[in-house]
C-alpha cells in the first residue's frame, strides 16, 4: 500500500512539472519596439539612419495617431533642443496601423543640411507608440555628433 501511494505521489509530481513546462513554453514576451540611430556626414548634409526593430518572436501591431513613426531631436551642449523633427515636418492626422513581423526592422532616413546643425552635439530618437501589451511605452537611443 505504501508503495502504491509513493508511486502515485511521484507520478503527480512528474505530471505537475510537465504541465508547468508547457505553460512556460507558450508564454510570449512583449519586448517593446526598439529604436536605433546612426549618423553620417556627406558633403553639406548629415544623414540620420533610424531603425525600428521588433525583437519578439511574434508579430506585433502598432497603432499610430498620425503618419509620424519616431521623434528625432538635435541637442546642444547645454541640453537645449536645436532641431525638432516633429516641428519641422507635416504629418497626416489619421490613425495608422503598422505590423512588424517577428524580428523585422524598418528603416527611415532623415537628411539635414550641415548648416542647420548649429552647435548640436547629440542626436536623440524615440518611438512614438508601442503595441498593446509592450513592457515599455517608449524606447530611445542617442548618439554623439562628430564635430569634424
């Protein structure tokens, strides 16, 4: 009788462990859309290469309040904004949806005349929106501007 109880108890523990592993395997991560910026200077222009990446193993849908997908700013040494992408552009005011497949990266390019940089020392970019259920509401990236 003791042997039967022991075997039943052992089977129960094994089944509970298997069930827990199944639940862990089906859990999805909700890492936010990541943003990154790279700057390059050519002749009299500076180019901002901005990428938005879905780091998740599943597709996500982002709903934007306009056609704007990111925010970019140039900052001087005193932390003042010298250029604001949002204020320099015109965006459609319509709700837009964008789907990011798993691990997809979307690229955007902004070109600025070098003369508009002034004494800017840094570029900062941030996401406008995230998908429902993301673990953060916004992600940012920054890069120092080469003064050469």
